């Protein structure tokens, strides 16, 4: 079972550093505008009201580009993330 280790939230562009290597990300767009986020070299767009909940390549940082509310957390699972 994956462990949630780093919660975050905001209303503006932010780079979020993780305390450990993570490999799962949950982010919810609570605003009225699209947001984008970049993790492991991939950029994703999330529409208002939608949630992204996926396993990804291991990462230690995400960048969220937003102008409205969002929140989320990162999880880690498996020996490769220790």
C-alpha cells in the first residue's frame, strides 16, 4: 500500500519539493481555470473540477502552474522509492 507523505495546496504557480523520492501523485483542481503540472519531465493539464491520481516515474519535485485553487499529495510505494 502506498503512503501519502507530502500534502500541498495553493492558488498560484509553485515548485514543490518532496521529502523522499515519490512515485504516485494526486492533484485536484479546485479552481475555475485549467492548471498544468510538470513531474518527471512530463507536463499535464488538469481541467477545473478534475482529479489526477496516477503512478508515475519516480520524482522529487513537481511544478504546478495555476491561477486558482488546487490541492494534492504525493505517495510512495515499493522498494525502488526508498
